[in-house]
């Protein structure tokens, strides 16, 4: 008989909870757990914007990591952003799963050798329709209960930063152990 251990994930929160988010949702942590957690999983919160990071010796205990969005620049040199880059390089070497959302995918690309900065075209604000190619795979982001995956997805965007250059071996990394739907959506948007 094989004993199945509890799956454990870490949310690396790069934004402070607003009063509104606290009042309506009880904090961003609850929003992320509701969106991503499956029954029986354990999720830990690390407020990296406040300098709170998982212990380097505990990283192997996690199945994966989610990096939130942030009002901060992924190319900034604040101590917590540099520490996050070090942690992401360590996770990459450990072949851990990482999902970066907005700021999260930008800082992930930076940490792994990509180039990020202010968008050449300025602010992008609004709703953008993303179309998927016929051979596009969602890699388990939708369960089997869906009869059909829609050909397009409308996403809300509000950002002024972008990834200029992806890191070396981006495609190999993306499709093996750092699968991140947000990076995919942003890459498709740029094509």
C-alpha cells in the first residue's frame, strides 16, 4: 500500500492586500486558493513584498509555486525582488513547477535570463481577445468535464511592462516543468 502525501503549494504574494480585498474576499490569498486549489491540498502564503520567503531548505517540500501580480516593476532592484530572482533560479534548478501571473511571469523571465522593461507602446488597458491555434494544448488547466474548449478567451489587461526577450531554452522549459498559462497567453498576444 502506497501512502499518498498531501500536495503542498506556495503562494508568493508580491502585492499587499487592499482594504477592499480584505473586506470582500478576506485577502488575495483566499482568491488564489479558490482559483487554484484542489481538495486536500495545503497552500502556504509568503508575503514576499514584505520580505517573507520560504526557507531554502523547505523548497523541496512543495509541488509548485504561484507568483502573484504586483504594482512593482519586475526589473526593479528592491531587495525582495532580487531575493525572489534567486529563489526562482533555485526552483528552476530543482525543476519545480512555477506559475507566474503578470508581474510573476515577468520576474520569472528576468530571473532566468530574459529581459523585461517598460512597454515600448505605453500602457495596455482593456479587454483583449486571445485566439488559440488548433494544436494548442492546455496541459490540464481545463478538466475533462468540458465538452469543448472555446477557440478564444477574453482577458482583462492592465500593464505597462513587458517581456522583451525570453530566457534561453524558453520553449523547452515552458513545456516541461515551468508550464505557465499566463506566459503562453502573453506570448500569443505578442505574436
